C-alpha cells in the first residue's frame, strides 16, 4: 500500500501545479483584456489598431479647421463691432463740435491741432524744468539722490548691484540695448545737424565746418530715471586722438526724446589732483604707485599726486618710493604732506585740496586700495566741475 500511494501523490501534485498555472494564465489574460489603459500604456495613434489610420487624422484636421474658422468669424465680428463703435463716437464728437461752433472752418481745425501740439510741447518742457537735468534741486537728505548709471555700446554698469555683485551687465538686455541705440542715434542727430544756437562760428561770425560723428565715436553715457518726471541721458562722443569731447544732454519726459543742451569739452589742459590720505600701509602704497605709474605717468601725465600722510611711522619709506618713481620717470608733479595727528580721510581730503594753488584743477579723492584706468580718468574730466 505505501508503495502504490507514492505515484498517486506525485500525480496529484502535478495536477495541482498545472491547475495553478492555468488559473494564472487565465487571470493574466483577463487583466490584459479588461483592465483600462492609462496614458502610459495606451497605444500610439497610427501605430496600432484600425481606429488610427488615415481617417483618424483627416478627422483631426477637419476639427482644427472648423475651430480656426469659428475663431476667425468671432474676430471678424469683434472688428466690425469696434468699427461701428468708432463710427458712432466720431459722429458724437462731430455733433459736439457743431454745437460749440457751427461756423468752424477747416483752417480752424488746423489751428486746434497746432494749439494741441503747442500745449503738449509746453508740457514736455515743463517736465524738463521740474527735473534736475537743467538746475539742481533741494533734497531732504543724501538718500533722496537718484544716482547715475553708466553705459557704453556693449556694457551697462549698474550701481544698484553693488561693487561686490559685479555691477557690469553683460550681455546687455535687448530692451535696454534698443533703448541706448535710440538715444545714441538721437545724440548723433544733435551733433551732426546742429541748431543755429549750436553752430560753430569763427571770429568773423561765419559758420565753420563741423566734423561728422558716427556710432564708433561714442565713448560713454550716463542715465538716471526720476519716476515722476522722466529719464535723463548724458552722452559723450570723441574722435580718435582728439582731446575734445562732444557732450549732449537728452531727456525723455515719458514721451519723445528731447534735446536739453550740447557743448564741447576740451580736456587738453585739465589737470586732476589725486589726493591720497595714508597712514603706515606702505606695502599697499607701493602697489598703488605701480598702478599710478602705468596709467597716470606713462599714458596721461596731466596728473598731480598729493599724498597726505598721518604720523611718522613709515613716512620715510613713502618718501623713498615717491623719489624713486620721480627719478625713473622724470615725473615731479607730486606733493607729500605730513600731519602728526590721527588718521582721518576727511581731514586728508581737506588738506590736499587746500594745498593746491596753481589755478583750475579737478580734485579727486582716491583710497590707496583703488585700482583705476585711463578711461576712469577721462570720466573724471567729463563729469567733475573745475575748482579753484
């Protein structure tokens, strides 16, 4: 009996395994046939099934065409309605004009247009008069000052970014680039087609020939926006190897650009007195002198250096550095002032300015850690009023 039961048990196990496999297969087939398809496992149109053939795409195109036709018809109705409303408004305006003055002639309409144009021009000029572009304004504090930001043809330097956050905007945004291109073009129009008041005349009163400028002659510009008045632009143009700059001031009073003034600036005789207050930091001063030598002495000698030294420690080293540079470059336009008192930048600036007694000069305060370029010196000449 035990031996006969073993084959029976084996057959029973195999039968159960076969039944389990059949049930699993039936369950899988049921899931494949009856389960809903999701977006991820749905068949792609046109790749499988008879429902996504040529007729399917023709139906889609027909549906899109009907949608566009409906949209076009709606837009046409809106345009027709707007035209009708415009016609009605024109008739109402005409009726009001007839009531106010039935005898008005076409010439009077022209006069009204001219009066409106004159009123608009007068308003725009009043905006310029209110702004700081022509005259200064009294402000409650230094925090109310609207600073200028500078720009060239390819770069914008934004003060609001701060020196530690790379104020240079490069590349310039398209809207800002288009704005500056329009402003530069307007500035060139002022220079190349001057008004009678801007014409250059000789000693006999005859109008002389003037040079034509192009976009390549644009050096730099400055702009700022007063929120309730408009935007002011200061533009500077210069021919290569010339010391004469053309300065154009424009103003946009939330309307078209308007000319404020044009002037010529001759920087050939302008001298900048660079005032450096210093105490001990002889190593930093040595690096400063190297930059001063490369820029101010070798490229532009219209410079006077005034060093205001506080204390006695390190004074001899500073004097030795200055004498060495003077001996090597034959540059003797420097002054070393010694003050035996506590360091003060304000005090140094005041003493450096008082020491100058050689006529007109541009005063420039400079810290020993500042690195400057020749373009920076030109900017100082263009934007600093001479002092006595």
